[in-house]
C-alpha cells in the first residue's frame, strides 16, 4: 500500500464512512487537533517517566484514536466508532484524584515550566484545550452528531495533564514555578 494517494491534493479529505469535505472544516480541525495531541503525548513519553505514568499515557493515546475516529465519523453509531463513554471520564477523574493527592496544594497560579517532562505535559495540556475548543465548534455546528461525552473527556484530560505536569516536577525535585505579576509596562 502506498502512503500517498494524491486524493487530498485539492484540499479535501474523506470522512470515515462519509463524504469528501474540505480539510479546514470544523470536523477535520477537531480530529486533526486530537491527532496533534496524540503526537505531543508521544513526545512526552520519550521523556523518562515512571512506568505508571507511561502506561497511563499509552492508554490515553489509544483512547485518543477512538476519540478521533468518532469525530471523523458523520454517523458514529452506524460506523461503530462511538466507544468513549462516561466510564472513560470517570477513569480520568480517578487518575486526577490519585496523582493530585500526593502534591502540595496550589495556592497560586503556576507557569508552565519546571522539568522538561513537566513542560511537555503543559504543551500537551494546551493542545488538549485547543482540541476541546475545536470540538465545541463542531458540536455547535452538528449537535446531533457528536457525543457530549467527548467534551467531558477532553476537559478532564486537560485537567489530568495539568496534574501530571505538576507530578513530573515533584518527581524531578523541581517545585512548581509560581506566576508573579511583573512591573507595570511604561
């Protein structure tokens, strides 16, 4: 099988089980950003992480393929791509609670900084938030086609990535970097 097909050379792509659409429509923007998030998580996993965190991120990468498949399907029920459910959201919440329990409580805003792994997790968090925003746009345009569970999943995943970034700093012996208001501009 060839990698290139030339079918997208005119700026269109084929949806899963659906029609050809322009590559800049909300659906393609949403699943493309989920794909970008998955790639960033791959970069995070290239860092030294605990086996627990690495396994969790590997599982999330698989789930993100499922999220992308559902978004790429105009009729996810008929295509069998509606696989992310409330139990996935509950699992993310459980991980958030578990990792957050070992951290110093936050009393101030922190900068996306610290160890390299923490900084990359913050990058993943911001890409996740963008994917969430792109999905909000798609839901507004196609309210009957997109499961609201995906919105909750991405929202909770962004929270988990924030907690994991803090956990990476703690594991690396690096305190979170507090945000300090700078002097007023002249």
